[in-house]
């Protein structure tokens, strides 16, 4: 894919990579032990010089304003799958970086060195009702969602607003069959005139969905617009191509209550890649099905079982989860996040027993920030790693993008480092009509432990995302420091 040059200082940074082995000589890290350099035991897994655009990001004390040094991250933009206002990032157990921020799924299999795009000219129409190409002259209007299912398949959905004379939105399902190693697509007409970007999640199976069909999983898609404005249901598929309208229960419905087993003795590494975007507000359950914390008006949770039936739900101890933003990883930990009460920041909740008991860690930016703009998190059980991305309105005015790394969360929830993504010099917000937009946070973690995270600063008119290059040596293969 062709790339444009972004900013003059990028070339200088790439040339300056020969000095990156020193990383500023800062100290700190390791739970606040100032006698140990923060970057001890770390090295570059990927050579920054080999990337088109590598930039230094400041690294510092996670609980203060102290700076420890900097590290090189590779930086990417719209050419790698975004649009004017966002990226929709995800990772796979095979090490792919996925992005469906724009019109079609885009991915890299080699840590961002080369990128591929699923273009209409190479699309196949397999098992699809009414195949239909993008309307000429309306290219570039799409955006979508993508996530890896537990069996390795990629389920994704593209939304094209008003691409035809009828003024009707269009759905394009994009499906990657992991066993066959092939992509396919399907045009699906939506039942309503306006949908907005989709959020997408796997219903862990095997699914016996009755009129919706059977399969190893079901793919559930909801509308960002419908979700925010009113409860209008979603779209569901058991083949990843053909979607049908799927009704959600009313928020005040009086459903039968079921106890859902949220424990797991062990989970495979694929569970580090099944987490949907947090705005899906649900998570796959290892024993099967999909759980929606705090779904009903009275705070009761909801559960969608493998027959695609809805229930009111509790954990095995009869409790609801502490927040609607939760997910598992391969360590069997259940992570939940919530905005802190009466301030600016987040509280991390973690349970190792299916929600019966919880430990917490607070990320309080009150005083430093005036508003929590966007946030997201991912965890990797294989590396015992949690990365939290927070974008907040600073007291000085511009928005600041942070990434907190918690290495060894099974032993301690205290973060080890804090990374400032980009320049932190741009005030942007979400929503149509705003001049400078950053619509939502998005991120992932590769199998090698490297995070990739969306951010926005004045170096580009549109949001960017950075890929972490400096990692602990214990994570695996690395190159020698330069």
C-alpha cells in the first residue's frame, strides 16, 4: 500500500534510531524501585529503523509526573485501515494486526511492515444472498468491526451509509475461514435507514440457533447508534455471512433468572483475542454463550445461551458483575472496568473465581484531567500483561493519550510504566459535526506482548495508531539493542 509522508520530524526520528538503545538513561519502574532502570531486561523485538515512521514516546512513573526516558513505537495512519475519525483495531493469535476503521478489513502479518486489504476486486461471493459491489463514486464511506472467534475464524461487518440512490444503509459481512485460509463476503440489507458503526462479538458455541441456524459460534452485531439512542436489537449470523435481525429483551423485562458459571480451570491462548470492543458491553463465556453485565434497568445482568435464548443472569454466587465492561483472558482472570466515582479515571476489578471475590486498582487522574474522553483495555494471559489506554481532557486544555502497562497482574495490580502516546497537544472529541474528531479508543496486544493503540495529535489531521517495539526479553525473541 502506498503511504504519504506525514510530518517533517518523522524522518529525523527514523534517522535518530541509532541512539535508541540508551532510552534516555531514566530510572524507576518495577513497582517504584528507583534503583533499577525502568528498561532493564527489555530490548527491541523489531528494529525501529525498518519501519517507515517510528517515533519516540515518553515513558514515566505510572503514579506521578516523573519522566524516565522514551521508547520507539512504529506509527501508522489511514493507509493502514483507518478513516477520518478512528481506527478499529484487533489482534489474532497468529500475530495479525487487524484494522477495520475504514471501508474494508486491513491487516498485517509481520508487525506492520507490510499490509493487505480485502478489496472488492478480489472478493468472492460464497454462500451469499444478493452479492452487490460498492456503488461507484461512493467509495470511502464505510466503516466496520472485526474480532477473532475462539476457533480462529475472523468475523467482521462493514457498514456503508447511504451508498445508493435509495438512501438506505448497507451491510457487508466479511468472513475469514481460518481452516480454509480464505475470505468471503456477503451483502446484507439492514432493516432500518441508519445504523452507524457496528460493535461485534462471538457467542461461544456450539450454537444450536433454531431459525438462525447452527454453527461453532454465532456472530452478534449491534449498532453504535441504536445502542446509544434506544434498544433496537442487533444482527446475528451462524455462518459469518448471512445476518438476520435479532431482538434484544426490553431493559425492564421480567425474565427467568439463570446462574451462569463464570469460572474456568484453564483457557487456551485464543482467549487473549476474543475480547470485543468495550462498547459491545458484553463478553464471551468459556462454558458457552454471551454475558451482558448490568443490562436491565434494575442492574440485573443478561445472558444469551447457546440456543440463542435470553435470560436474566447472575454468577454462581447469585451476584451481578460490578460494571458492564468485562472480559476474560487466557489466564482465566475476569477483568472489569468502571469510571471512578466522583472523579476522572478508572477502577480495574479482577476476579479469579468467576465474580465471587474481587481485587481492585484505581487509576485516578482527578486534578490532572477534567474529563475522561475515551478508554479501552486488553489483557494477555500468556504474558500476564494488562494494558490500559486512557484519553483524557487535561487541565491545560489538550487531550492526552496514556497507556498503562501492568506486568504480572496475577501478582500485583499496580501498573509498572506509563507511556505518553504522541504529542498530547490536540483537543478533539467524538461525534459528527466536530472539526477534530477522535470517535473512540481502540487497541490490541500481539502474541509477542506488543501493544498497538490508537491516538491523535497535531502531527496528522486524522487519528493514528502506534505499535510497541520495546518489550521485556522474557517475552520471547528480540533483536540486540542498537
